[in-house]
C-alpha cells in the first residue's frame, strides 16, 4: 500500500475562524476581537465540502471545532449538525463565554459530543487579567456546569506557562469539583502570540513529572499532557504501564489541522501549509505531501534520531519547527540525554468482548491507540445488533462503508 496510504487522520482540528471575543497573549493562531467576518474564511458550502472530503478520507474520526472562538460562526450549529450526520465524534474547543445554556441545548441537539473550555488559572482574578475581560473566569466555569446539565461531556483545557505551572494540583482539584471528564494540560509551542509565552525547559520537565505522579492515583478524572510526548518517557521510567500501541507525536500521521482559509497543516501548532482544500482535494494533500512523508518515515535528527524513545515519544515536531525551522530536528525542550540503546516499542493489543479473526485484528491495530477503544465498542455494538459473534475483516469493511454517508459528495 505504501507509507502514504498506511496512515489515516483520526483526529482533525479545525480552526473555523480567527475571530475571537478575547485577545489572550498565548493564542497560537493570533486571534483577536478586531477581526470581522473575513472573506477568506471558508464559506458554509466550503465547510460542508470539507466534511464530505473528511468522511471519504476516513470515517469515523474525531473532529475538534476550534478558532478563534468557533461560536462566532453564524453557521456553527449547521456545521456541528452536518459533521454529526457524517458520524464524526464532533467536539468543540471554546473559551466558554458564548456557551450559554440556550446555545448548549442547541449544540446538543445538533449532535455535539463534548466541549473543552479553556481555564488559565484557579484564581479568577488572574484568569480575567490574562484573558483581558472581567468576569471571564466565572462565565467559563459556568459554561462547564451548563454543558454537563445539557448532557455534553466537558473537559478543562489548561495552557501551562511559567506563571501557572506551579498550580497543576489546583487545576485538577478545580476540574474534579466541576465533574469534568478530563483536565488537559497543553504545553505551549512558539507560534502566533505564544512566541512570547513559552515555558522554560526546567518547568516543563518538572510539570511532566508532577502530572505523571498525580496520574498514578487520580481516579476522579483523566489527566492528559498535550503536545508533550516526553511524558511517555517519564511514565516508562516510573514503571507506569503505557497503553500498548502508544505512538508519540501524531502530527501528520493521524492528526491534521484545517485553518480558517482552508490550509492544511500537520497540527494546529505547525504553520506549515502542505496544501489548500480550495485548490486540491483533501485526500490528495494527505496522501501525496512530501512533508508528511518525511514525518511518517520518522528519520529524526540529532538526539531525537538516536533516542530509544523515538517511537513512543519522538519529540514535538511543531516545537522543532518553531525553534530550528526544521520539523525533523530534535525537540529543544527535552532534557533527556539518549544513550543509544535499542528503541522501545509497544505492540498494539486489542481488548474485546467478542471474538475477532486475524484480519479484523490486523485492521484494528492500524487505528491509533487513543481511538481503538471507541472503534472497537462501535463495531461490537453493531455486531451484537445483528447477532454476530465473530468480528471479521470483511465485517469491518462493510461497517466502514455504511458509515461513509457523505462519501458520494466528495470533490472529484
């Protein structure tokens, strides 16, 4: 099949707009409230075409609707509904200001599965100062409560900086008090306005160790480190079990970003446009990009290239690009000195209720580990509805075809 077609996007982050009702200093897309409805943004018809092409390229997948502030799109409810009809797991990243009770009810009706609300401090005054809006913290926290009431899973998204890195435990306690599903700690990459708010390497390592330590005993919610693949090294060093099939940075392998103008990049933090959907089909971009080919081959440079954690970590490619101009360079935030030992690999395994034949197991192993549980559950639910006791590769292919409801609309 070849290296380019062996990879499918299972996670797509879509910046629907650069417009925002805030102007946070750590914004990677450099959004602000002064921007108006720019003509360069994808139209409603173009947005539907994006969903059609994504459905053809891979369905189901997780679609993260972001911005700017996605709620500023006049057609946000229509986009959510269309994506949900395509059988995507449709979620949203928001500052929460516009996630009112009424809007959340409409989003739930449209098919939204989850929201991630940005919280920058456990102290409301610090959060409001950082966000530049009095009362922002309370509105964001209220949106989390309202999402739960509306039946939408809520998560708390925290961008760690040198100013709030000492409050990891406090963020987790806040998340637990709000009954969120997860607290996601994002480690900033030097893009957009985040060029001025990067985290120091010693704070980075300390923060990852703290997250690793707390994760061992925390049962109330999930704790995740985003854009920090080095956490797998720390988990391994601490003797913590790592999910089988774990692969570090997913950018360009199973993850892509679509920006407001239709440019495709390997991840939200890489301003490296590999194509534009207004000029070329999404499938062609994903399968033929020379830059993605390099990323998938994994021939990292310098210490990332000789590290035994190259497979399960691999460093952050966005940070390598930001620091050196070369996305295959070493990750500058990593403090580990590789010894040249043999690479650590974790073979993917399948936890299932029903029996699976070898062909079916081979197909599910190609799905990224973070999506396997959801895909397995979906397949087995369909099989049980039909009275099927053994999952076959043929059945998976049949189910995949039945889920591709928009495939017939794709761009020729």
